[in-house]
């Protein structure tokens, strides 16, 4: 772009503005393996004591591994649900001639824009009525349903880029519409499916308010709720412990994000909530 | 059909699981319409269960007084001091309430039969029948004195068992339905009028009932105005300063930078969005905490340590808006950046030749091109900020003293989690209904504005 030679003032300004953010994330790493004297931010000794939560379970709390397993289960299952349902419905909206297609498409857009979190009071009561309160199944279903409109919309976009000729050829050769979808079109959108799966996984992994409200205690606790309850406990204030659990929790997110950045940026650019 | 399918030279199926149903439902799967309905079905089920039904139910629950106290399933009938007070005050049946509230002990055949079954000495039962049949006592003490006076001289445990068997008091008794309650009341007072029965049944009901009080409360409460203006302030400030303003600055600034640093800064400003919200807010707490980063740095300058996030309402707002704004800025940044990228290079070159300064380029070339992206981000973020709850909940929890309580957080505190422990589901649903209606209206406008119907292409294979 033009004017590169004069870009340093802008870089300076944005560096100063970004510094607190970078510093905060840098200290997320530093503070978990060091101790600092009180009233200072410069560490003076190396330690691993803050990571003892990995092998010591505190009384009255679930083991970190159990909680991690719950989080994994929650994130993978809801991502799988989103992918399966969206890759089916997205194809219909992209290609098939169903009655009321444009109505469905508008509906998906509406649902995507609609803030589903406002329904949480009703969902909370219903889950209590049907006995799915405080269970992983309930939260998984709710999370998958809330992320689904975005999934359908993305999958429709991916299907739209598949050339019609592929399907035409398949149909001319006598394959059913189902076979064409299953064996010709699905392989074409595999990168899209992968991106959506990754994205839905990260969304569920970071989700806090749904498990906090719908499955706050008992054996269904996930990492976000576990960490929030640690922080909320005024009797055991230990910032280094919070950060260690936090780093343990955020590490997979950072790794996945940096490895698959290019996949994810497209989706984030398409407009997600925040 | 089946035979010809083998000749199509299709790539091998990755799973092959779909083949069996494909053969069975060939007719359905072969037509665009049949397959379409089939593939849409799971999505439809989820939409009905988790969108349509909750929307309707939010409206339904908003007209009830459901709370932790009433429970969410049907209630029971309990004669408590509270329900007797209701009977006195609301129905003017103080006399009835007094009669029901008094413990009564009635020696009758029913009680005697029950006593015999518990395996008590037959002599006691016989002497009770002989001496006290059809006699009633107004208090436990009086009755137990009479039992002790029996020739058999029962021990204290037996006395208690006997008096329990003849207790006909309704105080604190619990009945699963109105019929059982009325029957029990008639055992004490056989001449209840139908009005008295109805009043008793409704005064002792512990379950939820239909009401419009939630809306009356919502429109008359002073909290409503306060929370409403809090929400307005929060959405407007975050939107203007961060989701649009700062996002625009980031997009334009990275545009005028070499590719490499631009990419780095975009990733840095993306961290708040990809980080799980609990950790992201934890980092802010670490910055603001009494023994946190800010205090450690400022103590060298002699600033008194404090919790910067909760010290005053102004500071709390400052942090709440920043915490939410940093997350929102990344979305605007991406959308604006890609819109700027779409502006033809020649526009910039022409401007450079004309000697336009960078600020003029921004004003006359970039900003006019961003009209639609800005509208898009504004619409989108207004909705998501209106309903944003996680960041504020974790950061200030509405504090200090309710200063940063916004509408969605208010719902949470009313219906889902509070210190008092009495969750008012019905009232919370009424509050949520307001947001649901706003959400539906705004997303309809949003749909209209960006005309998504234009994106639909007609299917080219009509089967």
C-alpha cells in the first residue's frame, strides 16, 4: 500500500494501545510458573506449586481431569451435533427445491440474529421440568441448538461455492439426489465442515453462561464453571492458581487458533456474536 | 435405478452408512422435495424445541408468579401460619383460621383403630375407649395429662404415640390436592360452607398461579427506570467508542501498515474474542485487583491501593465498557478491514496524485465506502450488547451497589441466581419477554435492511 515509509507513527500508537493487552496475556504465562514479591510485578523465583491442582484435588471440588473430560465431552458433542444438522439443512437451503425455501432461509437469518440467550429463563424452567437440569445432555442440546443457525448459514455458503456441474453430472448418470449429496457434494465442502467443527468446538469450549445456569453443580461441571467458582470463592483467593487453571483451560484454544487461523478468520469475519 | 447407480463412477463413499436407507427410501431420497424435507427435519426439531417453544413459554411464564417458593410443577396445599393469615386478611374468615390453626385432639374410633394397629397394649386402647371416646382436647398438654391419668400409666414414649394418633390439627399439614385438604378440614369442622372450602383451598395453595402482577411491577418499579438507562448507556457507549469507533481505528490503522505488523496487531486484538470469557475477565481482574498489576505499578507513585474495578460507579462503568468493547472491536475490525481492502487501489493512487493527505483519504475515500458495513455492525452489535451478560456478570456482577446492573444481568439476578435464594421465574420471564420482543423486532428490521432474500439463488435442478 502507499505511504509505507510513513507508517511508523501509526505503528507506535497502536503498539502503545496494544501493550496492556499483550502484557496481560504475557503475565498469564509468567505468573503460573513464578512467584513475585508482594506489591511487585517482577518475579523473583521459579516454581511449579501453582500447577499442583493437576495432581491434588481440593476437598469439595471435582478433580480437574473429570472437569476437563466434561468440557471435552460438551464441546465435541455439541460441535458434532451442529455439524451434522447444519450440513444437512445447509444443503437444502443452498440447492434443493423445497416448499417455503426462502421462508426457511429468512428464518435461519432471523434466528442467527436473534439473541437466544434471552430464552434462557424459559429453557431453564423447561429443563428442570423434564429432568435435564444439571446434566450434560441438556446443556449440549441447548448449545447445539443456539449455534445451529450460524452453522446452517455457513454451510449454505460453502455449498453455494460448489459448481452445479458436479451435481448435474451425477444426476445425469442416474444417481439419486441423496447419493449426489452424500458422495459428490459433501467431499467438496470438507474444508468447510472442518472449519465449522473447529469453530463450534471453540465456541462450546469457551461457553460459560449456559453451563453456569443449566448445569452449575454436581458432576456435570465444565472448566469455565469450575474456574468461575474458584474465582468467586472469597475464602481461597489465589490469583496464581486461577491463572494456572486458566492457562490450562485456554491452551487448547490458543493452539487450535494459531494452527488453523486461516480457516477460522473467515468465519469470524462472517459475523459472530460478541 | 439401483443398477445404473453402480455405473456412475462415483468416488468411494467415506462411510457407506447412508447406502442402506438410500435404497429403502429411494422415492423420497430421489426427489429434491423429499430429500429436502428429510434433511431439514433435525434442524426443524431443534428450532421448535429450543427457539419457538421457549419464545412461547417465556410469554406464558411471564403471566405466572412462579418462583422458588411456588415451585415449577403444580403445588400442594399447606396449612401454614402464612396461609392462615391470608385466610384471615384476604377472605375475612378469621374465625375459621383460628379454628384450623388450633391443635385439636379428638378421641374417635378411627384413631383408636389406628392405635391398635401400631401394636400398643390393648388395655390402654380399651381404657381410652371407655373413658374418653368422643371427647376432644384443645391442646397437647391437656390431652397428654388425660392419657397419663389412665390406669395403665403409659410411659412418655407411648403417651406421645397415643397423642399423635388422635391429633386432628391441620397446622403445618401438607396435602397433595384440594380434596384431601377439605376432607381433613371437615373432620375438624363438619359444617364448612362451600365458600369456606374454596377460600381454604386457594389460601393454602403453595403452587404457582396466573397473574399479571409481573408487568404491573415492572412498569411501576423504580429499578426498571434505573436498569433501563444503565442498559441504554452501556450499549451506546460500547457501540460508539469500541465496536464502531475503535474498530474503525484498528481497521484503518492496519490498512496503512505493512502486511506483517498489520497481521500481528489483528491477531493481538483478536485475543479477547477467542479467549474463553472466564479467563479474559480474569485478566482484567488481575489488572484491577487490590494487589493487582495497576496497584503494583501505581504504588511506586504513591497511589493508594484499591480495587479499581469496583471502587466507584464511574470506574466500574469504565471497566465494563472496556471489557465488552475490546471483545466487540475485533468484529468491526475484520469487517471494516475487508471492506477497505475491496476499495480499488486506483482510488488511493488518484488521491495521492491529487496530493490528498491521509486524513482526507480516510474521509473522502474510505468512510463513504464503509456506510453499509457500519450499519451492519451497528445493527448486529446493538442486539448482542443488549443481551450481553457474561462479561459484566464476571467482572462487576452489576456492582458496586447495582451501578452497572444492565437488563440482561437483572434477569439473571431475578430468575436464575441471587444471594437471597428466592428465584422469581415469573418476574424474570416478564423481563426476558421485553428483550425477546426487542430481539425479534430488531432482527426483523435487520433482515429487511440487509435483504437476505436477494442472496437466494433458485435451484437449477428441478427434480
